[in-house]
C-alpha cells in the first residue's frame, strides 16, 4: 500500500534535515510519500521531486559503498540531472526545492570522484 503525504513543504523540510544528517534512505522515503500524490495527479512538480528522491538514493549507494558503485550512482543521479531545471522561482515551495537542489549539488561536489 502506498503511503501518501499531502504536506509537500513538510516533506521537503524533513528531506533537508535528513540530508544534513546523512540519512539518505530516510530522505528518499519521506519525499517519496509526498511525491505519490504529485505523480498520481500528474502535477508538474512530480518530476522535480522524483529527481530529488533519486539524488538521495545516489548518496545512499555511496554511503553503503554498493557493488558497482560508480555505475549505479551515475545512473541514479541522471534522474536528478534531467529534472533539476524545473526548480524555478514561480513553483510552489520554491525556497525549499532550491535548498534541496543546493544540498544535492554540494553532495555531488563532495563525491565528484564517483559522479564524474
């Protein structure tokens, strides 16, 4: 059964906090619950949220030092790369989405040896 959360802003705040705590799987989970209603309603923010969800999974792969790490991480971060351009000033919860994208970009720099 899908767990859904209509509180996008609350989910983004939790996502940001969890990224700071390096709890990437949990960050993925909390944002995924808010993504489900977006996806099901075909909301324009669904793809941006999905990109951020996949970004969190990328860093979880790195944290767990998964087998074939470089290939897996590069494949998953590609979703974020495809959708990050959707973070523009006129979207709902722009400030939170922008902060999330900034955190992902900083993590990409931190792990550039794997993601480049």
